[in-house]
C-alpha cells in the first residue's frame, strides 16, 4: 500500500510486527498474514474512497 522508497525502516518494522502478530495469533504463515492484512487494507481504502466526504467549507463533495 506504500511505495518502498517512501517507507522508513521503523515503518517497515512496524508493518512486519503486525504481520507477525496476526500470523502467530491465527496460526498462519507470514505470507498468508501479509496477504490478509494487505487485502483488508486495500478494501478499507476502496470503501473509504466511495464515501462522500465533506470539504473544507462543510459542503458535501461528489
């Protein structure tokens, strides 16, 4: 979800930590945890993109 060049090492370490936690909590591989969390994040962004926002002046956009 983030460009590798834009990510700092602490950001990447935190992402891997979340993936490791999910892998251990659900007894799945790191690869599966990585796929699962990426899929959830992608869908959250897709849903958020469909919800009309409110612009700076409080008027609905879209």
